C-alpha cells in the first residue's frame, strides 16, 4: 500500500535480528521507513487503526490535493478512518487505515 499509493521505493529487505525481516523504503527526500516482521514467539494480537490506539498510533504524509488522494485511496478499497477535516491553522487532514492496522495521517497545508 505504501509503495503503491505513496510512491515509496523499496531499498531492500534483510534479516536484521534472528528470524525478523526488515524492509527498508525510501519515502522521498531523506525520509526512510523501515517495517519489520514480528520476532519469533511474539503475540499474534494485532493493533487497530482507530484514533484511540496506544503504541505507534500513526505516521503521516504531506499531500498536495487531499480530496483527490482520498478519492483515489477510497476507490482502491482503503478505509477512510477520519474524512478530510480542517484544523485551526487552516490545514486539512484525514486518517486512513494502513497496513497492519496502523493509522496513516494525510495533511494538506494551507
């Protein structure tokens, strides 16, 4: 999803710790995102993509046209958790459900 909808480039995947694979992606500029598989023996319990989640709650991307991005994501079957909302500074933001039930925030600056 991150690669398809946010143009992430996969740099590689390797075993960083025993039986844990980490995929490294270039997200634009100097931003890099690493996503790791769960280590052996860890819980199968998943988080949730809701606004009251503890732990890693979300990460975000800036977008030029929030309405167009949300339309594209919705057509691709991505769940919109919080539709476009204007905040005090005049920016607009929305939340979508990302892989492994992590929230992804989309922000369009004023």
